[in-house]
C-alpha cells in the first residue's frame, strides 16, 4: 500500500511535471535532502545554494544545476525555502509515497536489511521476505514471517511490489532475478556477487561491499607508498 507522506508541506501552484534527471544528479539528491533536514531541525526556513553546497560538500554551481532539473524553486536574493525544497526533492525521489519492497534471501544480510530502521523515513517499507531454505521459511524477522520463494508471484501481485532486494549467493542470483522479472518487479537492488541480465525495462543497482573495500584498500596503499 502506498500512502502520502511529508504532510504539511507548502502547497504551491508552481509544481513541475515529472522529468528525466541525470543519474549523477539523482545520486546527490538524497544528500541534499539530508542536509535540508538538518537545516530544518536547526530552525532555518531558507538557505542559499552556497550554504547547501558547503554542507553537502559540492560546489554551488553543481547544486544549482542539480536542482534546476527538478524545477525553478529558488528566489534571487532569498535562496530556497527549506521545507518546500525538501518536499520537491522528496517528490522527485519518490519519497512522497511509501514503496513496498520484497527481500529475497533471509540470511544474515537479508535479515539485517529487513529490520533496518532507516528505510521507513525515506519512503521504503519492507513488505515481504522470501527464502528457499526450509529452516528459514516460516520463521519471523521483526514483524515479518519468511515466505517461500514459491509465494513470490502472489506477493508481488497482491501488494503491488515493484522493487526487490536480492540478498542471495551469487550462483542463485540470476534465477532469482528471472523470477522477480516474471512476477512483475521492475527495479532490483542486487547485493549478490553476480552481474544480472535483465530486460531493458528493469532497473538494476548493484551493491558490492567487497569491491568498495578493495577501492578503499587501494587508496590506503597509495597513501602508504607516498609516505
């Protein structure tokens, strides 16, 4: 079920129609949203692009360009209305409604993700967890009962789920992705150490923790060599 969020945000007649936004900009929007939340918590009602840029660690020109993809919300000499800009960024990120997500894999990673408290404030609700292990099926994780993988089609259909998380071993990931696509899922967050092959209409984001740690190790090695 998808429900409206961010109640009480300003109602403006200048709302913009949805538009395509570059991936690099989309990746920075959550950062801007976090900064704006901190501004609001501190009692600020307006902020400039310079203030937003400094807090986000980017340059002001990039902030202005990023926000221009969402619409013209700043006022010359005044800056941005903090609450209204929060709403517009949240709307652009799909956070003005709640998105139900299914997690495939009830192991350590899947269990941790299913109970992570940081999803809910960002419009994400873990609606179901499925697994093939008979020892896990029927167990509970938080408020959810682990369902068998065979129930995936009905879960996706009945709950209108469009987003899935793949938290299974690499050798099982492609089969899981195929089943998710067949069930109607169109966005996948992949934690498995595998490259998924999906139709063009399905969006896949890959999170490879080992690769990220190797990148950090590379930079540490470079610093050690320089020293």
